[in-house]
């Protein structure tokens, strides 16, 4: 009996304590809820989504290449003595790139010069022989004329006249032989002159020179290697002359013309500009069903071959909705904007198209004429109160 009364007393005390705590809790939450006030409106700037007509463009990707590329090769066989450039070195026109062993070529050149000197040394002797033979021929002719006069007047015998004619013929033969020897000497001089020129040309081949000013993009040989005719030594690009070569789908072939200007983007250099189409390759690639358009690029110091580039080719016009790029908020792959409606900020998920200057095309999620919050303040939430300021 006594145990039962103690248990009842404990239960009553626990119930009273729980009720007091509940009452205290209710008393605390009540004033807090009543004390809350509405958050102040956030000041924002808005701009209306605008529907405009823009050109429809097809983008084609390609690679920057040098307009002029030269593979510098050896033109004769010989050991490479020097390679004076490395990849990336600028070179001027006529600068020596490589030097081959020239000792054998030098010997041949000296022999050709010696032969030419010998041939020229024989020329005075041949000329003197011609002059002497000519004098003898003239004398024999004069003598023959006198003898003929005497023969006609019966002052000399027939034999004496025949002997005069024989001496004349002999003198003429000697003269002709002297002329022939002189021609041989002249021919020998011309031959040795050509040999000297050929030897000098081969001597020049021992130094490989840059045909134009440019940049070395590859060094393909090293000193000590044996060069053979046609062996590449270095690859040179002409500086300041680059173009973008892009693959364009074949359906655009009638619309792409030489001389046409198209927008070009070089992502690596963060450059955008208009450039002129200088060449269209008429043959199509049967695999990709595309043709190559070559676009001349302006002189850009940082430009190098191999840089990725894009060109856009206009194909028509279309009506699109544009919003400022500053109004678009990106969260990973998700893009959204805030629309000002009824004093509240409404978050909208949007699908974006191409960027046109400082504005984006909106493909879905927004209609023209709606007021879009531009440069949304940090922390702006969907449904937040906003105050539009001009």
C-alpha cells in the first residue's frame, strides 16, 4: 500500500514537470514568432530580353599553318660539320643554317681553276701561230700573183708556176690548221670555265642557307651525320605569313567565295577578328564531305603554326532572343537568369545558344520583353523581394 502511494506521487510530479516545460516552451516560441519582420527589398538593375534578327552562321574548325614552309635539304653528299640553328630560332634571308665538309669540293674547284688557267695560257701561243700562218699565207698569195704574171708573159717555166701554187696551198693549209688549233683552245677555255662554275656551285652547296626570313620549327640533323642529296636538315616557316585552314561542309560550297571576309576566333590567343578567304581547295574530302577554305591571318607576334582556330560562315538570318552575358548565372552545366516580376525575383533555367558580343542567344526559358536582372547581387534567391532601379 505504501509502495503504491509512492509510485502515484512520483507519476504526479513527473506530469506536472512535463506540463511546466511544455508551457515554458510555448511561452518562448510565441514572442519569437511575433517579433520577426519581412526582409528588405534588394536593389537590382534590369534589362528587357530583346528579340532581334541576326545572321545564321555555320562554324568550321581548323588549324593555323604557315603560308610558306621550306624543308632545307642537303644537295650533295658529305659529312655535316655544323648545324647553326635550333627549333624556334628566328633566321634572316641568306643566313647559313648548316655547313657540310667542303674539302673534296674545294679540291675539285682548285683543279678546275688550274685547268682553266692552263687553257688560257695556251691562248697567246695559238694566236701567234694564227698570225704567223696568216702572214705566210698572205706572202704565198702575193708570190703566186707575181708568178702568174710572169707565167702569162712566158717569163717562167710551168714548173716554177706550179711550185708557187703548191707553196700557196701549203701556206693556206697551215693557216687553217692554226685557226683550228685556236678554236680548240677557245673551246677548252669555255669548257674549263663551265667546270669552274660547276665547281663553284657545288662549293656553294656545302653551306645550306635560309631562302627567306622566318622561324626554324624543326631541326632534323646533327653534326657528324653523313648528309646525302635530299636529306632534310631543318624545316623553316616564313615569318608573319600564316593562314587558317578550316574544313567546311560541302553544302556551303556555293556560298563561300574567295575574297569574302569571315569572323575568325583564335581561342589560345583570345583574339577575334575578321579575315579574308584567300583560297578554296576545289577537291572535296570524300570521308568528311567537306572542302578546305584557307583564310589569311593578320601579322600577330604570338601566332604559330598548329594553333586551333574557328571561322564562322553566314548562311542566312533568324530571329532570336538576346540577354546580356552579365545576366546569366552558371552553376556547372546549368544556366539561369532572374526575371523581375511583381516585385519579386523569379529564377529561370535557360538554354543558351551562341554568344554575340556581350550578349547570349536564349533558346528556351525566356520570352522577349521580360525584364531580366543584370549583374545579380550575391545571395539573390528565387522569390526574394527586389526593387528595380534605373
